[in-house]
C-alpha cells in the first residue's frame, strides 16, 4: 500500500505542541513560540494522517519572504523522508507566491533535499553560509 501524503496549513493549537516536542528533541529545549511569525503561519506534511514535518512562513514588509524553523519528526526514518521534506518546502514556497511574495528563501543543510530542490529549478548558493542571529 502506497503512503498517503498530504500538506495542509499549520493549526496553531493542534500542531505547535508536537513541533515543539521535536524541537526539544533536537535542541534540548522547547520551541520559543515568541520567535514564530504572527498567526503562526506555516504548513505541515502528513503521511497516512500522521504529521511528520512542519515549516513556518515569515512575511516581511518587502516582497521577499522566508521559510524557517523547518523541522521533521525525529522518529520518521522512512526512505521517502527527504522527498517529503522537499515537497513541503516546494508547496510552502508556492503558497508564499500565491499570497503575494515575489521571492522566497529558506535554508537546509541536507544534501538530499538540496539535490531534489535543484531538480525543481531552485537556485542553490554554492557557498556555505552561516546564519547569524541573537535572541533575548
């Protein structure tokens, strides 16, 4: 039986606690929801009705938006993991365009995901970048 994969808008009440638990698994502390975009806008992807990844959409005051806090279930290890994450990124970018963005950027360190995005005609920078940030 083939997996049923679906992508939908993130539900703040239902999805944030699960995403926060994944965040805590990877980072040792829960997700700081104060850093999330207003309205907690984003998308999640499910496999057979079980959420396995999510990403947030950050609108800006310019036509360039970004997607961040991409995270996946640490227990989901199926071979289709990178393909599903790629689909989530692509659908999120298209959602941004549908809502008025002219450009969208995001980051990922995963070569499998990067290679799949190249196949979808995404521009992938050749240089490694460091994300520089500071929180209160």
